[in-house]
């Protein structure tokens, strides 16, 4: 090989070496860049992972994530609190061990939704009435769903569970359903209670119409109608009272009363129910006078409710006792019986509206389920408290009323109204009511007392009769055709007789708002149907 060829070979070798060196340098530079990119990517992934966990930790629901093998990878703080597992302890555990769920009603194990998500690849909602059993055994009602976690290629790499506590909501829903059930039962009972008096009233009316009826049978029929109408009126009064107490509209007529007088009045009211079932009844009360500030009628109503309940829920020939005592500045009254008792779970609810203790003869005994609620409201209006006690079903019960002894600032002196109550016959009275039977029967009663009575059946006829008959007292139904009672009252007040005539609203609506509306329309008085004839006669006698 000559020198020239050798030179060329060296030059070629040098060039190859340069090429190899350049390639190596490029490879090293690419490797450095790749490492830098990988480090940057790892940093980004770590930041994303931290951001993801911070986000899951900050939301208000419980969150659990798993891998594709249904093993726990993460719990946020809410999930930790609800399951009793820390995220660190739970990591790597099977999801069924950490997220243990059961049917809330049956207590049976429920399959975890993670398996369904991994199988179906879609979001799966939890079944209804699901509860989570925590590590400590506490049970919490939950709701929500599980969804797949996918990578950048769309493949499932795990599952996320999101759930929240619905215990309070379910409790409220249950309370609403229970209240709705009791209201339905109450309406059915109310219909039953109101129908019961109608049969004897109808039969007594037929006896009165019969020409073959004897005087004794007619007197009996009168008594039946009076008793049954009184019973229906008491039912309606109870309904109105509980409504007024609930809305804070009931006012007490407080005076200094003798405890013995209140007890006597209550016993007199409840005695028929007690005697009807041949109960042994006793009263243990102080042998010295005990006075307290109370509304005597309302307080007697409380005690008669308790006594009637005791009679109702005690089998025939049972024992009922009323005990009263003065303990310091508190009067304690206890009504005890040997009746069906109260189960422990019902003690706290017996004073709720429409609540009744179930017995085999509940339907035959009747009752609206508002007596105890009404009694509680009346006791609280007196500044007292009422408590129910019972050893359990079949072992009797006790109702204890505690009332503070209060002194009135000044005792009201009785006013002698006898002079102003002297009857004045011959009053001109107009009755306007589209219920013809109600109008005519009331007119007959007033005519028997010597009054001159005119009857009309609509609002326009009422206005015309006011002008032509010039009545001193007008009894106006509110819901009449052509013109309502309110419209008639307003127009009468604008006329010449408006300053002298006494207008009385007669209606089935007896709320405080109804009374206020009647007064605003120009009425002097408001009577709720059925009219109590004694109150009406008192009004007529006192009208100037």
C-alpha cells in the first residue's frame, strides 16, 4: 500500500470516528433529555396525584378508591370517619372488609357495587335502604354510587365509591310517613265517630214523627238527640281546641280555683265511661282546701280526658285511681289504672297528635287520638308538665300532671249580671241561611220564646228583608248564594240601620282568622255552628 492510500484510509477512519462520536454525543444528549422529561413527567404525575387526593379529601361525601383487584387504595377523611378505617390501615384490604354494607330493613349482607362496576364498566347506583356497618359496628344509612376509574387509553384501572350519610333524612321521611299514616287513621276514625251519633239521631227523629209514639218515647227521643248532638259538639270542640293550641291562639280564663271543685267536675264528666265498664274508682285528695290559679273548665277537661282514657283502655271491672297532692308550690295529680299499659317504644309518642295505643278493641272503643295531645297543650298553657309512665303492656299506666301554684295579682270580683239578663220578649230577628232545616228549626226555637222571626235563604233576600222588616238582630250564614254573609254585613253597615242592628255571623268556620274577618266585615258577634241556644238566648237578652 503506497503512502497516498494509507493517508486516505486514515482520513476515512477519522471521519468514521467523528461520526460515531457525534452519534454517541447525540445519544447521550437524547438520554439526558429523556431522563429530564421523565423526571418532569414524574413530578407532574406526583402533583396530579396530590391534587387528586386533596380534592377527594375536601369534598363533603365519603370517597373510597380501589384498584382493579377490588383492593382499597385510598379513603378520604369523611370515609375514614364513617367506616372507622384510616386510609393507611385500609390500603390493600378487600373492599368488602372496609366498605361493609347491609340492607337497612333486614340486616342481611348486600353485595358490594365494586364488583358490578368492574364487570359492567358503568356507574352503578347503590340499592335502596342500604346501610354501612363501620369497623366499630355502628350502622349508618347511606346513599350514592360507584363508578369506574379509567386510564388515558380508556382501560379500567380501578373503582371510585362516593357515598353520604342519610340517616337523618330517612328518620325524617319515616316520621312523615308515620304522621301521614296516623292522619289517615284519624280521618277514618273521625268519620266513624261522627257517623255513630247520626244513627240514634235519625231513629229518634223517626220516633218523634210517628203518630203512634207515646209521650215517654218522645221524651226519650228528645234526650237521645240532645245527648248525641252534645257528643258531636264535643268532638268538634276538641278539634278546634287542639288547632288553637297548636297555633298559640287559645287563651285561658285564669282564676283562683279549689282543686276539689276541679276534680269533682272532671269526675262528673268521666263517670259514665267509668261506670259503663264497672270499674272500681277512687279519689285520694288532700282533706284541706288547695287553691291554685287555673282555668277551671280547661283543667277539668285535662283530668276528664285522662280519666276517660283510663276507662277506655282498662278491661271491665278494672281499677282506676285519681291521686292529688300539694308538694311545696306544685300540685301533683296522678291518674292510674290497671289497663292495657303502654309499650316502652310508645311512651314518648302518646302525647302526639292522632296517636293511640293499639288494643284488640280499639275500633269499638273509638276516639280521635287527640285527647292526650290536647291535655298536654292545656297543661303547658298553665305552666305545668304532664308525664306518662307504664311498666309495659298489660300492666297498667299512670299519667302525672304537675302544676305550679300561682297567686293572681288581683282576684276578679264576680259581677252581678242578673239585672241585665232579664228576658226581653218580642225581639225582631232575621235568620238568613241557605240550609233550610237549620234556619227553620232555629226559627221555631226563637218563636217559642216569643220572638218575631223572619227567614230568608240567600244574601240578596237578606238585604231586602233588612230594609222591609227592620230587624233588631240578624243571624247571617256566611256561605250563602248570591251574596255572602260578609257582603251582606258590609252593605247593611252602610245603610240607615247599620248603626243600630246587631249582626251575628253564623258559620261552620271557627278559626280565629274567621272571627277576625267577620268583625272586619261589620259583625258584632261570631257563632260557630251548631249554635248553642243558651249562648244565643244570652245574647238576645243582653242586646239593647
